[in-house]
C-alpha cells in the first residue's frame, strides 16, 4: 500500500482565478495554478534545464495566422482562455492545464493531483518522489 501526503496550499479564496501560489513541500517547490475554477499543480522545475517554470509569466496562447497562400499574417493571441506558463530562463512555454510544451508535446511538466476540501486547497504528494 502506497502512502500519500496531502500538503496544505491555501484557502480557496487566496488564489484568484488566473493566479498561482508557489509552495515548498517535502524538499521540492510546486506551483499551484487556478484557471476557470480548476486547480493544477506542477513541479517548479522546467524539463528543459531546470528553471523555475512556475514563477514565469502566464500568457494567453499565441498562434501564427496564415493567409490564403499559407504565408504568415502575423502572430496573435488566440481567442479563449487557454494560457501558457513561460519559463523565465529560456522562454519554454507550457500549457497551464496539461503541462505539455506547446511545440513538442512529449516534453511536459511533472504534475501533482490537487484536492479541494472544506474551502482549502491541497497538493497530493506520492510516498516515493
């Protein structure tokens, strides 16, 4: 039987929608993000070179639009609420909801389950890390 540990992060009202909180737990840093009422927790370590990815800026997804002849019509922010986390070291971008790198899907952030109970947010750490 595997023992897990729940780490208190914050009260629900302490993290605004579109916001985050980075915590230290069990010797590691974890970023907890709130997006449209859902919570996502990621190890604060970029898979590229270990940068503090959860401390980077959050931006809406960027896309390149093409004209009828498939030439670039410029870079634009995509419609909708999709947001990316940008690692402050080298600019690698990851989808806030899935943790996947936007250009190379096999590269992804290490995630942790999040539980919300009685108005409080918890990150679930596995027994073996």
